[in-house]
C-alpha cells in the first residue's frame, strides 16, 4: 500500500463553550483537543489502515504529548515530528459566533511548528513517501514553504503523486511569497481539492465549468469540489461525478473538510471509483461534524460503512 505523507502544523484547540464575538471577557473553555489541519488529515488516513506519516514539530510540553500520543495510537508514523527544546506546541483558541462563523486566536508561526526543517527524520520519511498531501494552512513560514517545495520535488521525481487542499485563510494571501508558493504547489498537484471560491484561485475563468476545464488542461488529473451540505463533485477529462451529502446535525464543523480529503485521497490511491470514493469521503465529513473536537470525528473504514448503511435514504 502506498504511504501518504503530509507536512505542517500540529497544535491543540481550546474551544469556548458558549457562542459569542471574540475573547474580550472571561468565558468557559474546554480542551485541549488534538488539532491542526494536516494532523487531522493524517489521523483520518491512519484510521483507514493506510501507511502514513507527518512531518511537523512540537514543544516538550503536554500539548505536544497529547497530539503525538493520539496520532501514534491511531497508527500514524510520528518519527518525523521533532521536539524543539525551548519552544511551545502550537495552539488555537476558537469561539463560534451566532452566525456559525468562528473567531480564532492562533499561535502557529511562533510555535515549534514554525521551526520545522528537513532534518534526518523528515528526509527518511520523504524517501518512504509515495504520495504527498499539501494544505494551504501549513504555508505559514518561509522554512516550511521551502520544505514543502523540496518534498514535492522528491516525491514527483520518483513517480509519486501530490494532492493539494488550498484551505487558505484570507489573511494568509498577504504573506510575502505566498502567491508564488501556492502557484508552485498547484502546478504540481495531481488532485486539487478546493471549497467554494478556492476553485478560482489559479484560473482566469470565474465560472465553475470554465475554471475546471482550465485546470484540467494544466496537468491536474482530477478536481474534487467540497460542497458542504450539497455534497461533493469529482471532475476529470471524462466529466463529472456528483454525490450528495448526508443529512446530519452539525455540532462542530472543524476538521470535516480534512477528514473528507483524507478519505477521498486514500480511496483514490487504492483505485476505487470516484463515486465510491466520494461516498466514503462524504460519510467521513458527516461523521466529523457530528462530534465536538477537531480530531474526535475521524473514522475507521468499518465505522464509515456502518454510517452509510444507517443513513441510506437520508441524504441532503
């Protein structure tokens, strides 16, 4: 089985229990929850029984330990998670607003994650990698951008594949060199997994059909659009495959897109049909939104099959 590797932030998430606008007064918080978009992604890959690993860094603290132990327990190769002396593990404080959007206070760039480098552990993991998954949220420092560029080169040189989930917070687009880094990753991606307006990040076209056609002529093998409650679509040169979402109660959407992407990429690499891969990915995202905590909803294959059986006929 092919080994999937990702690079990026490992952090804890601490959540406000009540909704509101920001953190300007004392409120009740719950956590820490293991988190970080690449960490959620790779945990979901591991839960499906696929060989996988992550290149990251944590501090020598409890927040680092809770993440590493969780990933290790679920089957992730954590040998390339460096422990940086005198650094702290990344964190995110999250509060949901009444409209369903969120306020974040991040400590990522100044945390241990900001010191990720191509050390011996990372070099060994990249030698073993058959597929690299890149998330835009991870492009938060110059050295990690440099590492991801090097990793893409190594994986592609030996015939491996790359998937790219732009997952961009709009404020990141103003970082120096961010646009150039995104374009380089996009141009080397075999699978592109955008949501919403992310589809148009790299196209002249501003309508979906034309944008997809433009992307597929530039070397991308497949485009997978995450449509949330409307399901998901897969596009390649033969056309579109669309699968509806499952109708579920949303408790915490954090991590649902990461779980979806991990599940789709895993089954795509196994040669499963686009329709079946989307079905499993939609189930993975639906299970994730029904649980509080960003990594709490990752699923085994058996759990996904059971979920699909129990929700037959209950589609959005």
